[in-house]
């Protein structure tokens, strides 16, 4: 974990040093660290093509669909305490209660979340995070950044990723947090997320003249739409 923090600090320092060479178009897009961001984007793309995508596709091809659905359900259920905490911080107690109900029902009746019995009971699934909580509090996203392996983000959402570790059940259990088990969880989570985004990756490769700019725009629009579901916007901001 310390190595990851050190890598991010080095990249941030390099970004600040390279800001003076950033193209005017990138500065207009609030992407002052574009040179380093593009380097990290290239690294992520190469890592995905060489390792992550092949592993995700092997997982898809060898693990039966019902089993993959069960794994996805467990991962979604484990994230419900994070959603619950952020809903409370956003002043949405009704949705927080529904989320707590989902977590309890799926954990107990759904065998640790393997089966999504809460959806069958028509309990709505909510999804939010601390980056969106900060956004609702009026905190601006700040400059765009690309994180190693994690992909597009901004300063606010990067802070949100760090804060969201604490309500997550894998952080509660020391036998998971302090052992190799946490890396097993992260590996399975990465494969599941990669499969969920498979069509997005393929679409970017097929249609984007500049995949970096396209992904930056898609990320910002998705985050603005998610934030717009929590508070009213008269107009969404313009994107690239």
C-alpha cells in the first residue's frame, strides 16, 4: 500500500512539473497534467491488453455465468455499507435505510450476498460514493487525473476513493485487511469490473480518434450525471 501511495506522489509531482508544457486545449479542459496523464493512460492501456483483459476474458470463458453472477452479487453486497454511509452523509435517510435493508437481507437470506433476494423483494439498489458526497457538499472536482490501474479520476474523486475504504467490510476484518486475502478480493473485483466495462473498452478502441480525450469526456459526463441524480442541475457543464 505504501508503494502505491509513493507512486501516486511521484506521478503528482511529475504532473506539477509538466503542467507548463500542457497544451492550451488541455488547460481549457481542466487537464493541466495532461502529459503525465497520457503516460499513465498508455501504461494502463498496455497493462490491460497484456494482462488484465486476457485474464478477465479467461475468467468469463471458464467460469459459468451463474457463478459469475453470484460473485458479482457478493461484490455488490460488500459495497453496501459504503453506499449506506454516503447516503447518510448526503442527507438521504430513506435511501440509507433501504440500503441497510438490502445488505441485511442479502447477507442473511442471500448467503452472504450470493443471491440478490433484495431485488426480488423490490428493494431498490442505490450506488454512490464519497466523491459524489463531496460533490453534493459543493466541492469541485478539480483537475483531471489518470491513476495507475484505476483509470480516470479527479482530485475530489481520488480523495473519495481513499475515504471509501473505511466503511468497506474488507477494512473491518484484520484477517482480510492485513493478509493476502485482500489481494485475492481486489483481483476478483478487478476482473468483475473489467468484464462490466468490456463493451466500453471495445467501443473506445473502435470509434475514438483520441481514446484519451474520449475517455476523459465519458468519465466526466458519467460523474456529472451521477451527481445530477442527487441534486438538481439547471444545465450540465460542457465537455470536450
